[in-house]
């Protein structure tokens, strides 16, 4: 009965209940504790980056299959123990005349399995009313379990697909992998403030959807993005970084939206850290010798944003303000990064020789230059024509 109750509560909390699951001794939580640590430890030993990401990426879908198999196995064992407790009242032609306890339990497991998965072979027959009632109950459990699984998988993959669409769209706006510096640099054009406000409003909603779906279904956190250099964690931290820069260094319309997006994105990070019972890490990781934005990188960021309205180095206190707001979310990002094996976003993109966005922007600049030259030539000819008519 313990197995049946535990599986029933765990399945209800994991699939049906639309809120954060509670309890440290839940089957799902113990399953991920037992499997993820070993899997991540082995994946970290893989030296090839692509193979390592493949290993990490397999875990999410595989863990879902194994979790469903675990639930089904525990249900089957639970009902088999109930049959065994009432004396295994079954007519089984495969039993030998000298029936042992193991033969009894083997028949109970067989009956439980065929009943749970609604096979109904009928080669082992119940000989008591209690056994018949339990078989009917188990058949109902099995039918409900299959229905839950059929309904559970589409919900998971719809949430995953919806999450990945926005991450893919960020590629052209913030680079791959995304960075706050690149995001703001690419919006340093006339009308860029309005564009960045619209983008941050979309990511405020994205963060809210991430919070709702990943808190209800934490298994989605283990699902990796389909494309290289992309992950939901790096995208989220890049947006938080951009909001931090806008909040601490800019005046105007985008700042209000940056505050709203920052609040929602940080909320999502904090709640996911609580889901996995993690401890936040400081922004300067003493053991790993990691600081995402040291002083030299801050100066590089200043130079990168010189063509935008964001003035960093002009204000001596801007670095201190930025470091203060970073402390509100980076500890949680580092905790999830260490646990999931996902890198957080950098502040500045590494230079690339095959930057498609820069190539397209360069071609556009050439086209605009040619068009401008053509207009100037047209104006010159019209001006000469007017002068000729006047003479």
C-alpha cells in the first residue's frame, strides 16, 4: 500500500498539480538526485565539447522515460504485494505441486503486470472476490496511468518548443551565444530605444512563461536547446545583464521596461534555485576564480557601447552600481549553471570571423552608401539643370 500511495501522490504532484511540488522525499526528487549527479559527473569528464553537450542533452528525454518506467514498476510491485498479502489466490498452471513463496510472488507479479497494462490474457485466474476487486482496481489505475502519460508528453514538448522559439530569435539580436553587450550594440540605431523596449516586453512574458512551466514541470530544466551556443539559462542571464546596464546607466523609456523585465527574470531564477534546493553562489567565485565582468572587461564594454546612448565610463560610479545590481541575480545564475552544467552568458561576445550579422550589416551599409551616393548625384544633376535654365 505504501508504494501505491507514494506513486499516486508523486504522479499527482508532478503531472496534475499546477504548482511547485513539495516534499523532500518525493519519488521524482529522489530519482533525479540519484541519476542526475552520476550522469553529470560522467558528462563532465568528456573532453570534447560537442560530445559533452550530447551527453547532457540525452539526459532530459531519457530521464522522462525512466521516470515513467519507475512509476509503472512501483505500481506493479505495489499491487503484487497486495496479492501476496491475501495469499496469492490465483489458479496458475505453471506452478509446480510444491508451491514456494517465490512461485506465489512470481504469479502475483505476472498478474499485476498484465492487469496494469490492460493485457487481460486470462491464463492466470483469480479465485477470490478480494483478488477480483483488486484486479479491477489495478486495471483502472493502469488505464488512468496511460491516459496521464499520453496527456503529459504533449504538454512538456509544447512548453519546450515555445521556450526555444524566443531563444532562437535572440540569436540575431544578441549574437550566439547571446551577450548583453552585443544586444545593446545591435540596437544602437535610430529607433533602437523603441525596439529594445518591445524586445524586453517580449522577454518579460517569456520569463513569466518559463517560471510557470518550469516550476510546474522541473524536468524541462534538463532539456537542452537544439542549437549550438544556445541555452535557456544563458539567454535569461543575457537579458538580465542587458536590463542591469539599462537600469544603472540610462535614462528614458527603456528603463521602466528594463525594471519590469529584470524583476520577472530574477523571480524565475530564484524560484528555480528553490525548486532544486540549491545554494546561491557569490558573483566572485573564490574557488573557481571566476568573475563574469572584471574591470578590464568593463572597460571593453564601455568601448563597445560608445556608439549608443549608454554612458558607462563617463560616470565613475557606474561600475559600482552595476556590480551591486549583479549581486541580485548572478548568485542564482551561477548555482543553476553549476548544477545543470549550462554556461551563463558572457558580457562581451568573443570576436568571430564568421559573424553573419556583421556581414549582413556591412552589406546593408554598402547598399545604403550606394543609394546615398546616387541621391547626391541626382541632386547635383538637378541643381546643374536649374542653373542651366536660369542662364
